[in-house]
C-alpha cells in the first residue's frame, strides 16, 4: 500500500471552492438558523475571493448549498446583468459546474442582493440574501452585548421608538429599506436592505430564505410558512412604496417595484427593478413564447 | 441602640417600601452596612449624607440596578411579592418600568439625548407594551405637561435643552406610567438656585396632586427640608439618625447631624 493510494489525487481546489470543514460549519449554522427563525447565529465566516461587504456571506451559503444539478440565479438590486451579479454567477458556475439561469422560475438557488424577485417562489427554491448589517437593534443600542441580551429577553420596545421618532419628525415612517420585522412572533430581524415593497413577500412564503452576513459573521433564516410581520403602531398601518401606479418605460409593465431614472429635464422615468421580469414582458410583447409566473403583487397590490 | 424609627401606632397601612438589613461591599470599601429603610404610601423620605455615604447606592438598589451582598427589599403592591432582589432580569425590568420611576442627577443616565423629548417619555410606555401612536403621543404630552415642560418644545431632543428642562423630561418619563414609587437622585444638583426652586415647586405639586411615594437623595439640606416628611441621615454606609424632618432639623441628636445642620445655617 502506498501513500498515493490512500490519498485523493491533487486538485487545484475543493468542489464549490470551500473546503469540507467550512461547508460543515455553514450547514450546521444554517440548520440552527432554520430551527430558531429570525435568530442570528454566529458562524465562522471564511475568506472567499471577493472583498468583505460584496456578498461574501451570501456567497458562502450558495457555495455550500450548490451541487452540479442546482440551477443558480444571482440578482444585484433586482438586476441579473450587473457586474456584481454576473461575476458571482460566473464564479459559482466555474467552481461548482452548476447550470445558471436568469429565469426566476427555473432557478433552484437564488442569491440576491437587496431584492426579492417579483414572481412567487415555490417550496423547492431557496433564496439567499446578502446582509451588510444583521443587527436590527444597532440604531437604538450601540452596545452589542446589551443588544444580544435584549434579543434574549425580546425587549424590543425601543424599536418602536425609532418609528415614533420618524413619524414625529417627518409625519410618516421614513424607514425605506431593511424594515425591522418580527419573525415567528419572537425575534426581530432586519430583512437585509430589501425595500418595504419586498417585506410582505416573506410573510408565510413557500420558500426558504437564508440571510447571511459575511463580514459580521451572522446567519439567520426565515423558514417556509413562517410569519414575518413588519413592526407597526396599531393605528399607523404598514405602507409599501407608492410604486403601484408607475409604468416601466422599457417593458410597459405596471404595478411593480421600479428603479427611478432621473432625466435631463429634472423629470424621471421608471424601469422595473426586477430586470428578468421586464425582459419577459418585452419578449412576450415581441411575440415570443415565455412562461410568466404568478406574481406576489397584482395591479400594484399585494395579493392576500 | 436601635435607630429604625418605629411606626406610630395610628398608622394602619403597611409601608409601601421596605429595605431590610442591606449590606454591600465594593472590594475593600463597605458601601452599605446593615441599612434598613421604609416609606409609607404618599410619604416623602429624604436621605441626606456626605459624598460616599452610600445614599446613591441605596437608591440604585431601590431601583433594582444593583444587588446587595445581604438584605431584602419588598414593595407592598399587588402582584409584587417577596424579596425583589430575587427576581430575574426580565421581571426586574418590567417592575422597574411600570412601578418605579427614577430621576438621575445626570440626565445622560436617564435620557436618550438625541431622541425627541416626547420620544423619551414614550419609550417608557413602549417598554410597558403600548403600541398605539396616538395614545403614546397623548400620554407623553400629558406627562410632560404635568412636569411643567413647555409643550412647544415637545419634540426637541434633550441635548438642546437646558439642565432644568432636561430634569423635567426625566421627571415626565418617570411619572408617565403613574408609578407607585418615585426615586430622585440629587434631582436639582447642578441647577442654579432659581431653576432649582422651580423644579422643587413642580415636585411638590406632583406630590400633592398624585400622592406618590418618593425617596429623595440629596446632600443639600434645603432640598430635603422643602420636600421630605421624614429624613434619614447616612454616614459611611450606615444610618446615623432618622426622624421626622422637623425633628432632625430642629433637634439633631447625632454629632454628625448637628454638624450638618449647623453647616447649613
């Protein structure tokens, strides 16, 4: 028996870039995170060939979950074709040999930066969100030790103070993205900086959402069919962005979350933020046969 | 010689607050040595003493911020039983938020300086579970009004306010939930004399209107004389003399109290 028989042949890197121990760490912490919805689990965040703050947390989760049969979709602020999304998608495909797609319906694993696709995700899809600041209590409690104690005690009164201040100062809740939400009636999480528009999509969703912050080394999850309730006062209802009446100037779709594009004259036009949804609409207009999924919002209203 | 003053026979009610045989050491320093205190409902207990006499430590214990080495503490209120030092963190916080109000000497300890004044008061209500914006706003306004805070500055952050105004915000926060017990830790120290008089006026009016039990800690005999019904003199972690306010000021028995009263005059 020689040494070469006992060892594996040399490879440039492990499958899916991360080594086995890193994947095991991620898997264990993901299971913990799913077991306690919304609770932040610390994990040993590894180095990936990308700068911290560019989605390393999400990438580690994706690399752990991916296999050669997983179809991967990567979104950056709704767009599949931005540099960041394209690089991450290409990287995952290269190290894992996984097929890639831009179509939400065909994807098994969706890594996203700050948006949830407009088409409803199904039970067998996993959404991975990149999170820059996982701690919802940071604006009201700078001391992280005390913040953890507050989470343990469900001492969340001060989160409403933040909303109170915004209403007093501006007449309405100004919190645009990462709107604090109560998960499963127990933990408050910051749903990564997704717009208010996207938060109701997480409520009782069919898919699993994993939120991972690589720099802050925290992972948390919203399992399928879990309550996600944005914090509100009993007499001030939750309001999403007023995008229901806007029309995309390229695809002509209406009633979805839009990106504002300022024009020379001081006006602005709008473009649907979920780029693939816009592409589908244009293809359909041009007579191509495309399959459009059910959407969460219909005519600018969240379907209940 | 027993120093604790026995309750007069005609007093039928039990003391609202009872601290029994409390001792506390910080390293080599004995901050409190077998201190007992009580206060009847609606009564104002004044605690005087020099710096380092343990009076603030005692007050912090009454607010359940600190646990003594020995001793017990009870409040005679519905739903609060037994030694309060045995409560867990969660029960302590709930009790402090709903039953006890505190005003610190340093407003930075009691207030969120960059949030609005009304928000500071609203925080108390939020901790207690109020979730209606209109109610929060109304109750915060009422509490600030009761502590004679100018309502046109309702939403100014405390950092922009004067010292006297900051103390009023603290007071409003303390009384927002109509606590049974109000603790005042040197509430007027650091304010100039005229502002001090105004704050004392407010406190006195509140006491008369609401019959709150108060414990006021001060090294300023004038403040104690204005407010307190009964006085406890502390020195080096021990109670050296207790008695009715007039008694203590007119006829001090202990050498240290005599010194203190004379120093004032």
